[in-house]
C-alpha cells in the first residue's frame, strides 16, 4: 500500500474521480503543506495557515500504478491557475502534487513536464511538486461529502466551472 496526495482545489470535487478505481483502498479529505498544527476547516479557508485542501489516497500500486493516478489527477484541475481552482479562490485552493517517495517525485515531475510540453495549455503549468508533509484529516462532515450531501455537492460543482473546464480542455 502506498499513499498519493493531491491538491486540486476544493477537496470535495477531488474524491469521486478516484474512488471507484481498482486498487484504491481509501480517500481522505484533509490539509497539507502549512504551518499550523491540527488546522480546522475554518482556519484553512482563511488562507492564513499555509495549508492546501488535499485528498490523500491509499492505493495498491500493483493494481493502480501511481502514473495512472497522475494521469487522472491532471484531468481534474486547471494546472495553469496559481490563484486557486475555478470559483474557489485563494492559496488554500492551489494545485500541488505531494510526493511520498523519490519515485513519486520523479514521476510527478516528468508528468508535469510532459503536460507542459504537450501544448494543451497556452499558459505555463504552475502546479507545485512538493514533498509530502504532515497530513491532517478534515472534519468528519467533509469526508465523502458528495455522498452525504449530494444535492449541495452537485449544485456547488455545477457553479464551480470545473466540469466545463474539463470538457473544454481534456475531452478534445
């Protein structure tokens, strides 16, 4: 079992793309990369803790390799936006790949560089590739939010512009 940690804006929207994949054993929404110990959602959303909203994925690399996780990650985000993601603005919503070992770092950097060279985007790729730090799970009400609050989740996602961006940039 390994862990992959991705920041892609609102963590609610980053769970469902990964959860039904073979070899995925769990996804936890949380916070990483900041300077406040045990941050709360209320603290993180102010943008003052330095944390990003992330999902931490427990996976079996034999069944679902890290490279496939990276491919799936890139399709969920706007890697050119350094001010947040879609309608979620602020440093806590920036994109990042947090690596847990040297192999993950190499693969993440390679995949980012390949995306940059692909010409898919007309702006630079700004997604950070960073070493994993202490992971703080988000409060219980954030876990599996899309299942617990499907109506609100659907409305929020529709308003966000994420799906239109994915359609425009990844399905052509």
